[in-house]
C-alpha cells in the first residue's frame, strides 16, 4: 500500500536493470505492470510483465507538431484530453471501479480515435512519412500498450511518476559530475532510493536517515 522508488546506477540498460529486479520478485504475485515509453532499451527482455505504454509520450508527439497540423493534432489532443478528464474523476475509486469507468467513458473515445487515424491513411489524407504520419504510426504501432488501462485494472495512463523521479537523478548527475567509480554509483543509488521513497510517503528523509543510522 506504499509507493517505493528504486534507483539503479550501472552500465546496463534500464530493461536489464528491471530484469535483475524482477528476478527477486515472488512468482506468486503474478505478472507486474510495467509502464514506460516505447524505447526498446527500457523494456525487460527476460521477465514477463504486463506491458503498458505511456500515453503522455504519445500526446507529446502531437504537441510538437501542432503548429504545422492544427486541425489533425487538435482532434487527437482533444481525444486524449477526454481520457485524462475521465481519469480525474477516478480519484478515490478502487482499481476495478476505475477500470469500469474508463471502459465506459474512455473506451469509445479511443476506438473512435483509432478508426479516424486508420481512415486518414486509407483515404491518403495523411502522408505516412510526414511528421503527422509518424505520430499516427506511433499510436497504431503501440496501440495495445497505450490502451492497456482499458483492459487491466490498475494500469496508469502514463509514466509521469517515474519521469518526475528521474529528474532528481539527472539533476544530481549534473551537479555532482557523475560518480568516481561503480561502487560509489551503487551507494548513490541506494541513498537516492531511500530519499525518494521517503518523499513519496511524506516522511522527512533527513530524520529517517538519522534514525536509521542511530
């Protein structure tokens, strides 16, 4: 019932780090939900997970080209906005209640969006290799993962929680100019994990670490 942040500093890709983490997870718990963008290096290759793709990353592709394609991007962004408005109404709901609400409210919106994108290609109104076409193809290629929140209870819409946590690690790397050696990087990851987990649970990290050491 608590959020836990786990950082890993190593020479491996994120997906390889995820594999190492999941090896220690009890098989009795079933497949965990893995949420990320579509970058292949971020995905576990050995351990089985419920794959969910970040809707915010898909949305960003339309934001970036909205000035060039205002009508088409506006339609796609409006559909995604409806999904997030439905998400805002799920606060306090159980995972199953949230799933049912999204199936009723967001499901038809996403179906209509996909049908429209496919029609854009079929009617040759959108060039597949244009920036708009690439945004459309990204949606279609990762559709199953992007709409996983409609089929599996508890799946988030996006990866924003992890993205916010990563900003702290990137800021530390910038300020500290990396680590001197791999041991220091490993210790740094442990401390980052403790500090960020404290923050996620409303606990003072300084007080917690002092208590721990005492």
